[in-house]
């Protein structure tokens, strides 16, 4: 009997693409590594944050990845993509700025904290949840400790990991984090000072966000476990959709989207 090939999963890369952002330049390498090493085939499209504001911008995709590169041109677009993935049960990964905006989206739309803001976007707001870190993590490597039984721990296969950061903003000191936890968000990774560095949403097929940048893992020839986990979840989502409809949904590709790399659909 011939084995059924794994479906090609469609993934939306939410970011204002720039060659000056290391994480963005790593994406083609990671897509190739996922295909060659793991047999995980992703058809990836860059969606600028301004385009992500459009209704149904990520409809039909099997995963949403909000990449680093903030301040985004459109905070609203980044938040809309995150909300669509969270509420629609679509696999989601948020890294660096994606982590920050995942917390912001959850606070506003799941917790009713409509006035919370990000200091990078609204420095004069009265209720800042994301603020400049006391010590910048640009170019920093640090230990992250993972909660037992968490998705993050299961992906990394360890209760601690040394990770690369490149961020200036975070939720350190925010009084709202217990409220986010009370509404179901789990802070499953913390630095050695106890500050939140990884968040996930139990009960969701795959919802994970990290303040560190897994894109900078190694030399790009092997995907970080978080990226591999997203890819596996995306392929599973595509397989489920194919089982229901007989095919992987094509979805809508809004004007301005472009494939992440030539030959991203590695068949």
C-alpha cells in the first residue's frame, strides 16, 4: 500500500518584511530545513501588517506566524491576525514582537483590558502593559526555564534552554499578567529572574509565543523546536481540512502577499 503523502500546509508570515531583520532573512533557510530534514512542507506567504487589517486576511491558512520587526506599520493588523488564529483554532507562533502583541491581543480581547497599550506604539498611554526592559536584551543570550508539562517543555525536551534575544520591550513588572493567567493564558517559560519569556494557551491546537527569537537558533540549517512544532501543527491542520473537504483549502491571498521564497512549496 502506498503511503499518503503529507499535505502542503499554507502559512501566513505576518511582518513588514525587511532584509535588515535577521529573523526575516532566516525564513527561507528554515523552510528548506523543515522540508529536507523533517519532511514538513510549508507554502509560506508574507503578509504586511497593513494588509493583515483586511477582513479574512489569514482565512484559509493552516498557521499564522507573527515575526519580529516591530514597531509594525500596523499594530491593528498584527493584532487582527493573532486574534483570528486564537479564536479560529489555527496554529500560531509569535516571536519577539509577536510575543508582545500576543499578550496585548489577549489582554484586550479575552480579558476586557481594552485600554492596555504597548509603549513602542503609544508611549504616552496611561496603562502600559509592554514597556522598555530595564536591561535591553538586544544581542543577549539567556537561560529560559520551562514549566513542567507545558507545550514549550515538550517541544524543547528539557526544563531549561539557552536562547537568543533581540528585544527592547517586554511585560516585566506589568500588573496585568495575573489577569491574563486567570483568563487561561499560561506563562510557561521564565528567565532566571522569573520574568515571563514564553506564553501558551492550553486547549488551543497550538498557540505559543516567545520573547526570544527562535529564528536565530543555530546557523539556520535546522529549525528550532518551536518552529518545527508550528510546522507540524500546520501540517496536521491541513490534513484535517483535507479530510473534511477533500483538499487543503486554498484560502484568499490578498493583494500584496508574496511567497516567502522561490520554491517554498517543496514537493
